């Protein structure tokens, strides 16, 4: 077994990269792009859904005493 004298050269060597970080360079970029697209899509859909729900509730114009008559669709 060889003694490592310089970790920077050792970890950047081609034959060691796979052992330290398996799959280096194979799919990271694709997975990051997919993750960012899903993350942005989730936020857009959630914002639209919440906006529609708040618009629907604001059109109802509940009064201050509606809770006394047990209004169920707030």
C-alpha cells in the first residue's frame, strides 16, 4: 500500500475519482436540471392553486358573524 504524500494530487487522479465519488460526471447535470425544473414547477402550481383558492374565498365576502351560523366552507 502506497503512502499518500499529497492529497490534492491523489484525489484529483482519474483512477481515484470513481472511488471517492462514484458516478462523477455521469448524470449530475441532468439530475440537477430535472430537480430545478420540478422545484420551479411545484412552486408555480402551488402559487396558482393558492391564488385561485383565495380568489374564490374573497368573492364570498364572509361577514364578521358568519361563524355563529356554522358556515362550513371558509
